[in-house]
C-alpha cells in the first residue's frame, strides 16, 4: 500500500471519528475502540495520527465517509463492488447500539418531549445512513390541484398486480419479512444491508410494537410503526385504538393504516404495521362539505370531506367517542353492498373486498380520525381494480394507491424524470405528435396541446406539472367507492347506531 494513501486513510478515519462524536453520539471514551474497528475493516496495521480530533472540524458524517471511501478505493483497500457494504459496516461501528438509542430517546422524551425525541432519532438515522434524507430533499416535489406530487428517484416502481394481490412480502426464513424487528443490524445477503437500522419500542393496545424511520421517506420524518410479532395486517376497532394510543404519546405526528386489502397499497400485508410522520398530508386539512352532530354522543362531529376519494372525518375531544363512532362506520362498511355502485363486500371466493384506511391526528379540536372507504373489487373492464387508477393514467401511475396517496401525497416513479424531459423538449420544439419513445403519454400530450397557448420552456414546464396534478386528482376520483358525495352522505346516514343532525 502506498504511504500517502495510508496517511490519507488515517486522516479520514480521524475526521470521521470527530464527526461521529458530534452527530452519532460516539462517546469520546470509545474513540480508540472505534478507530481500531475501522483499522481492522481496512486492514490497516499501522496508524499515523492526523490531529483531526481537535474539535474544530466542520464536515458531516456523510462527507467524511465519502472521503474515506474515495481514499480507500484509491489505495486498493476496498473493492468497487463492496463499497455499499463497507460504508454500512463503518457507520455501524460508529452508531450507538439499539439499547443506547432507546435509552437516549427515552431520556430526551422525559426531559423535553416525545417530538424532541423523534427529532433526535431522525437526525441520528439521517447521519448514520439508515435514512437517505438527502435523496428525499432532491426528489422533484410540487403542489397542484390541492395535492402534493413527488417523483421518487430511488424507490423502484411496483407495477406487478399479481404480486400486489398476493399481499405478502414475507419470504420466510430469517428475518421473516423486510420489516420484522430482526432486521435491526442485519447484514443481509449483500450490499448495504440494515446494519445501521435503529428502532424504538412503542406500546400500543398493551402490546409491543416498534417505530422506525423509512429509508426513502415519502415526506418529513416518514416512518412505520410495526407489530413486534410477525402477524397479518388487519383493520378493526383495536387498530383504531392503537392509532389513538400512538398520537397520545406523539401528538405532533399523524399515524394511519392501509386497508389491509390486496391491490390497495400496503404490499406487506403479512406483517401488521402503520405509517405516519411529522408532516400533515393534504386530506388532513381538506375542506368540509357537510358537518353533522351525532345524536347520543355529546362531543362528536362527523364531517363529509371535499375530497376526490370517499372520506369522512370523526372529530371529538373524547377519545372513547371517536373510537365508538369510527367503529360503527367501519363495521357497516365491511358488509355494505350496492350493485349499482359495483360495491360487494366479498369476492366469489369469499375473500373480503371492503375495508377502511383510518388515519388520526390531534388538533385544537381534539382527535380527528379520518376514514377512507376502500374496495378492491375487479371486473372484466378493470382487472387491476375497479377502484384503482384507470388504464389511461398508467403512464403516470400504475402502482396501487395506498394510504399516503389516498391522503393526497402522490409518489410517482423515478422513470418520469427522463420521460417528462422528453415530453417537455417535444412541446418546446413545437412537435405535432408525441415522441414515439413515450407514445403511451398520448392522452396527456393531447390535453397539454389543447391548453398550451405559448410553448416557451417555463410555460411548458408549469403546464406539465399541472397536468400531473390533474391526473393524480383523477386517479383519486377513480378510487372513490361512492359516485357522489350525496351517495357517501346517504351511506353514513344509514349506519345503524348513528343518528345525524346537520350543523
């Protein structure tokens, strides 16, 4: 090994250790131990102190790691195909153990607040690489038609509806699935693995769950709360009680659950889990079309939302009343049948087709439980789902519409970055027809051409974003199980045990 390459690696290690003290809770008493672990990873037998550990560094962990990886590659200490695994192992050495993470978290929660503790955990997970915050910040992101639209350039597109219909990401073996707690620290079969994954315990409904932040979050502090037991997803009264337990502890977050139906988001139906985070989604602040008082419940308001999907909101300062009214609606919807609307609670095999996607936040008004009515029936015309994105919108979005999108945050596939660039160039040039390589975008092309009066780049780019927002809005309309809000209000008014008085 060249002498200067060894010196550079030693300098990088010291810089990384300094960053880890500041950003990864590395105890100064553990510095020599951590340095020796990194030397072993690099097979460095001699160390030349660089003097970097003087407390004056301004680098972050990510930048220091990039420098170490670059110098290690140049010196032949790391192979190109081992970079991801090497980086993962380095960060794991520098990260606090799961037990220490929990201890730090609970101390911050006691001394400050639960949200301060979540903020600390999120920053730690971003620093140790288990959360790819920079990727989230660089994804295209804009608002249109009352929705938030993002293009996730890291997440692979999931279009296989047969796989979605299976609804089971469990592969057996160890860990049983990709969200089991046994993934914490798991090296995996290759690549980065989950060595730096850190979770915190959460008790819901008297049972053990745990929280972890998503590696490629869809929004600020996006994470999942997972049952400690590998047990199938479900939506029932206990589910909604669990969601209320979560916001009781973390009142600055929202938490929700997919409908536990194949083809409706939630590809991991084999393991019960919820999604949430530190950012309100558009549906949480949707305008109210109709509001009712519920007789027999002293503090409940039931609201029909001005929303492209079929959704209502149950509001009360009394947790027990929110839970009771929400359960009445859930139970009624689970068996509701309407041939005219193509709504059938079970398919021909007897499998359930109707369920709710509940989501809860805490506001000045009290608990706000949003309920989205979902059904995954199919037909000859719509074999991927009657209440799914219709085929003319597949070029933009073919994946199942899960909880996050049903609440107005659309995660579009990364391929769109290149495809929309081709579309933009063709429109700016004044082409007469959609380019052949993106021929599937013909419906969107026609709508754009009809509305565009000018074809300068800024106007075209803005028009494409508006078109994307319009398509996403129409996809949500496709998911609506009731044709009109009047039909939705009629259903709510027909639920046994709910007597409504219009406000």
